[in-house]
C-alpha cells in the first residue's frame, strides 16, 4: 500500500516528509509504533480488500466563494487522478514541453508589458499563452520543470510569471482539480505580480533584504494588479482571487485584508505557496537563491501558520523532497541534478550525474534511476542523496552545462 498521510506530522519520523510505498514488515512496524492510523492512496498502491473504505474528505480545501471555482468543489480523496500517474514518459513529453515553455516565455513579457502600458489584454490571449503549459504539465510535469531548470533565467518578473503559472498548475493537478480550474490557475499564476509594474523603482541595497519601510511601500502592488486586470477587461473570479489574495496568510497575518483560513480562496492559498517558493529559489538583487530543497523545508516550517498544512503536504508530494532541477550531493561525493521524480519513492529520483567523487566535472554526464537501480540490484543502488545544493554550488549551474 501507498501511505500518503499520517495521523501526525511527518516531521520527527524516518519517512522524511514523503508519501511512500510500504515494502517491508519493518515499514509496518515503524508505522505501528508512530501512528494510530494512516491514510493510503489507492491510486498509487493497493486498496483494502473486501472491507469498507473511507475516502478522506477535505472540506478545508473548499473555496469560501464556491461560484468562483467553476466546478472545483472539495477535494474528495488524498491524491488525484493525475498525481503519480503520467500519460507520457519524460522522453516523449520533452519536445512538447519545450514548445510550451518557449511559447509562454515569449508570451509572458508581451502580456505584462501590454498591461503595464494600460493596453487591453483579452482573456483569450492569456488562455492561448497558458494552454500548452497546462496540457504539458498534465501529461508529465517533470518534463516541463526539467527544461525550465535548464533555461537561463532572465528578468525576474518574467521568469517569476512563468514559474508561478507552472507551479500553480502542478499543485492544482496534485489536488485533482478539474482542467478548467487548472487553466484558471495558470492564468492567475502568469499575472500574479502584474501590479509590480505600477510600483516605483526602489534603490534597495543589493546585499540586504528589503527593510520594513520598503516592503510596506510595495504592498499596494496587490490592489494595483487587480485594478490593471479589471481595466484590461478581465473578470475571471479565480484570477481576481489570486491577484487580490496571494499575500494573505493562513493565520491572518497577511495583507491587504488580513484574511485567514477558509476565508482565503483556495486559488489564492495555492498562489501564496508557489509565489513564496519561486521567490526563495530565485536570485534577486536583494536576495540570494536558496536550494529548492531548503525552500520546501522553509515553507513546511510555516505550515498552519502562514500556509495551510494540507496544501503544504500536497505541494511536497507534488514536487518531491528534491524537486526536479535541484542540484544534489550524493553519499559518494558526486554531484547530480534531479531529472524526474519516482512518485512512490521520493528519495530515489532519476538523476543526471555531473561530477565524479572529487567534484570534477565529468566528460560525459550519466543518467541514473535510483529506484530502478534498487529493484534491479545495480551497483548504483548504493547511491543516496545526502543534501540539496543551491544553484551555483561547486561552480555548477545546470543552465550552463548544455544538458
């Protein structure tokens, strides 16, 4: 069986915040010692034969304003029809993912600049920009995120728009939200920070974070974004919720309205998580990027304070312990980049080995599937990820290696 959730926090268990496939009596014994009950995902493992099954209702994931969801009601069970099941392999999806990424990378600056100039941007234009992204992510999210990791990031505003678009769709897919809602999330993610185009250029110190005064002066970008979107003729309630509420926080400490819990639309709760994650993993004048792994850990520490616990767990299930594109160090001393996830074994991803054990760049990079190595008894089964690394560690930047 695939255990997707415990009756306690993952923290403090040996399972390292991941869902996992029960493979031994030791796993069962550990679960018995730690938990009274667990939740299983019957789509990623076996169900309970000849016994009633209770699906986990998620009322906390229901939007406060149901009409805004266009068919998106409560998430009725742990996992989703798409989570963990792919309709295309990584290799097969890569060409289409490349087309989708190129298309949205060109469209995002054009749309943002048009809005900055006060021009009309119709819903059809935004939909045309995000539709290939949604389709690719539904087929195989790893392919899109792998290519995104290899792309040299340019202007933060544009790369942030593309990344928030993709991450919102990926988390929505993990939650099992319908396709129409995924398209709305994609549009909202793409436009999430358009209000920043109306903010004054601030001369923030390059080596220091924004001070409270500067941060406070940037807060009106939320209302500015909503106003820009409405002025362009936009009226999608999901997009409006994402633009207007993505800085609200679960405990009520956010802005501009101080909303809390279910008072925040689910689309905005998703947006708040992906906005924070991408900001942490991006290099900006006042902020050095942290590793994807460390960003996930930082967000996890804020569960049920800044972010909803259930959504954080699903976000980690969606991206994995070491998300695609992460630089990682192995127990052998080698450095690799994560190419794809193995949904049933989050700590055994598909890797591209970049260096030898002495950190020297390899003449030829080598792909290793750690889960397959385990099952096939290959020598690589002894390899294990010991830590995530920030981009640029040991002089390695995946976008510069022509992978």
